[in-house]
C-alpha cells in the first residue's frame, strides 16, 4: 500500500478549515504551463470539473478573480459587460502574485492576500463536485462547489468560451 503524501497547510487549506469546509487533498506533479488540463489528466479528472482561479483586473486597475472550468476560456468582453466595467484583462503574473499572495499556477480563491471581487462561471456551481487549487502548485482540493457561493461569496456570471 502506498504511503499517503503529507501536504503541509497553505493559506487556502487554513481558510477552508476555519470555515468548517470538508475537502479532499489531491497532490500531483506540477508542470510549468500545464494548467488545469494537465492536473485533470494526471489525476484522472474531467477538466470541466477542475476549476482554475484567474486573477484579472478591470479598466481602473482593480483586481478581481474569476473561477472557470479547466477546459474553458473567459470571455473578458462578456465578463466586463456583466460586472459593469469597461474592460477586463488578465494580470501580468507578478501582479497576480502580488494581489493573491500565491504564485501563478498555485492560485486558490481561498485565503487570498487581498480582498477582491470573486466571480464564478454559473455552470461550475451545478457540478456535483469540483477540484480547485489548494494554494500551491501541484495541489488541488476536492469539494462541494456550493462553498464558492457561501462562505466564499463568489458571484455567478456567464462568461465561458469553449477551448
């Protein structure tokens, strides 16, 4: 029997525990630029159920995060229209790291360094279970997507494009 790999606590897992959220841990070998598709493949998961956390900014330079299916892209035009701003664009990696407190590739919506609006693709909330970054590269947590709405407070939007 293989020994279970111990994962040290991250700000994300500390946040989940402090809010009484039940989750499972899923470490995998991180691949630079592998993204959600790679983690889904390695862990044998449906990439539609692996949720990526994307740190973006609006036209005023204010940060926001979008939770999107691993095999979908954010339509920044649709997102901007729905959240009432002129435009939305991805942050440069160093800016995203500064806003979130996580390295790009290991960004979790839980335990963010800076408060920012959180948006979630509506269809993510309809899944029976999701896998989302646990606060470190090569580490996903599995949980009920209802956690994204409450206690996290992510607001549903429809801005997915098929990849």
